[in-house]
């Protein structure tokens, strides 16, 4: 049973759970992922909620459906997830962090990893 937070919709938290499983290679690119019903049972939600997450992941090009067979992790999904997460971090989290650092009189030095 998954513990959900109140700060974002459950379908979004399931989306992020699946993305993390892909990034960690628990579900490698090209592999079949668990069915909607299996994941719904695992995390303790209605299958319709999981289906909403799968539909969004499919729309984002992270997974795809082979009718009658199931959902699979798309090729390039890991890099696509990283790009989405980088963009989200830069657009949403970094500005908040920067403001908080400013208020506290803190500075950080960022070194490029390239």
C-alpha cells in the first residue's frame, strides 16, 4: 500500500512512482510493465486512477500500449523522464529554493557535471 501526500493528485504520484521505477531500471526500456489492475491493487487505489497515470505516461511518450498485450516502457524513456524532471526542477523547485536561500542569506556554488 502506497502512502499518498495531500500536495498533489494521486494519479500524479503514481505517474512519478512509475517514472522512478523506470529511472532505477526496475522496469527497463522495452520491458512490459504491470497491468493497471495489478498496480492499482499494489498501491491501493481504484484502477481508473492508475489508468489516468498510464494514459498521461503514454501521452508523454514514456510508455506505450500494445493492444491486448499490455503497456511497455518506450525506448528513450529514461532520458525523456530526466528531461521532464530537469525542466520541472528548473521551473518549479529551483526558484523556491533560490528564494529560500536568499531569505536565509545562504549561497551555493554549482559546478557543471559535464
